[in-house]
């Protein structure tokens, strides 16, 4: 580990980075149970309420291309602290909103700042560790990160039972302030000035174009994005799926999220345990196999029943999440290792790709498909098939061994400040 990161232990770093990655999902999932109450008070129908997710994700995606390069230029710690401060203020604005347009504006501000923990955190991992050790740490962070979507809607339901919907956003204020303090006290700078890149917009744009046009980046990013899209379609459709299709109440989101996130956490744990023992290619192959079996089982179930019901309706998502957790760290580390001097930029562009897809899923596909269980199953199966197809394309392109190897040279030489 570099000297810059020496003051913090790997376990403490995993907990802190996991917490930083959590506040993004928290800002999405905690408000799901409050959709009916917010809509009734602010005069927004179901389609309009869905835009509270879409506008957040669009803003998140747009700003994600800035977080990574900015951390390459001025350091990881400053960017994370600044993002947490903005997110705290945005959450205050959401809590105080009395009009739907105001709520949307502050949701967008939340999205602009929420990506720092996840995007910059990935770069921190590769700053301090390499190879199998990096995979283990990323898996540990994923286990902690996986807690958020499981408990967020449950917590949101409890807060809603105790108070009204603004209390959910006051909770996000308290959570982000706690992370701000923990980061200030516990996160050292892992990207020292000697390794930083000059913040030149023209070079940044050229680097982004070079990364984006790299066919290998496109295949790896598309494989991860589409594979996760199968799960995110259900996450974005959670209010309609839980309240409408499963006919549960606003305090029953745990029926959907706990099995799903349990599968993801188990997959992340297994990924960390087998790092260095099983090749990246074999792990990715098995992960996609799990996703395929889950998609097939989900289709068969929804064809066989008139109305989905727990627990059978959620078990395929548990297996799907398990497979995604096996695939994701291998694909992500392969992308970061392509650009050892531009990890922040590579992480940002990978996140941007996924977030644009998620915004389309939340704003377009979810409203179209979420009224019928079979339509959701078909959409999720399509995403799984697309993710697997891009991974197979990558394997046929001759990069199978690179999934398990260390860094390769960046496609573009970069200047020091």
C-alpha cells in the first residue's frame, strides 16, 4: 500500500468506503414507501413521482463524468468532502419543499453530488491495492454497500409510520453529516500531488473520447451495465411491484429488497473469498450462468401464475443479484486497470454509462413495464441476455486473460501538472 494510505487499515477503509457508497442508494430507496403521500400532498401522479428517480439519475449521470477527473486533479479526499457537503444541503432543500417542482430541483442537486462516494471510492481502492487484494477490498465494500438498498425502504416505511415524508430527507441530512465527519477524520489522501494530472479541459475531453471509443472499454462497460439493468428494472419499479403487483403495504418493501440484497451480499462475500483462487474469467462465467438461470426461472414463474406473490416472485431476483455481484468486481477492475494514470476518469465514464442506462430504465421502461409481472420478467431477461452477449464478445476478442491480470498501459500518454 502506498505511504499516503498507510494511516488507515484496510478494514476501516472498507467500512468507510462502503458507507460512502451507501448514501446514493439511500437517497433513492428510502423515499419509495412515501410515493403515495408525497404525490397526494404535492399534487403529483404516479408517473410524475417516477420522475423523482429519473431526474436524480440524470443529474447523477451528468456529474459522474466530473467527479473522477476532478479527483485525479485535486485529490480524492477534497472531492468526497465537497460532494457530501452539497448532498447535505440538497437533502435539507428536499425536506423543506412545498411544491413538486422544488422537490425535483433539489433531487437533481442530490444527484449531482451523490456519486462522489461510489465513483471516487473505486479509484481509492485501486490507489491503495492491486490484483487480488483490490478484488477482496472491492468485494468487502460491496457487502457493506449492499446493506443500503435492503434497509433503506424498510427504514423509509418506519419513518413514514412515525412522521410524515419530510422526515425521510431529514434522516438523509443526518446520515450525510455523519459521513462528512467520518471522512474528515478517517480518510487520508490516497492520490498524492506527485501523481495528479493537470486539470486541462481539452486534455480531459480528449482522454474521455479515447476511453469511450476504446472497443474493449465499450464491451466491458456494456456487459456490466446491461447485466445490472435486469436488477435495476425491478429496483426502479419497486413501488409498483411491491404495492401494486404483490399487493403489500408501504412497510413491506423488505419482502422485495432483503432477498435481493441478501443475494448481492452473498455474491460479494464469495467473490472476496475466491479472489486469487479462481480466475476472473471462471468467476465471470459462473456469475452470468446464475443470472441466466434466474432470468429463466423468473419467466417461467410469471408465465405460470396469474398474479405474482411472495416469496416465489422475489427468489429469482436473489439469484440474479448473486450472479451480478460475482461479475461486477471483475469487469470494474478490468476497466480501471486499462488506465492506471486515469482511474478517476475511467471510473467516471463507467459510472456514466450505467447511470444513463438506469435513468432510461427508471424514466421510460419502468412506467411501461411495471404494471404486469410478465412484462418485467421479459425486460429483465432481455437485459441479462444483452450483458452476456457483450461479455462473450469480449472473450472472443481475445482478452480473456486480462480479466485476471494486473494493469495495462493507458491508451493515451498523460501530462503531469
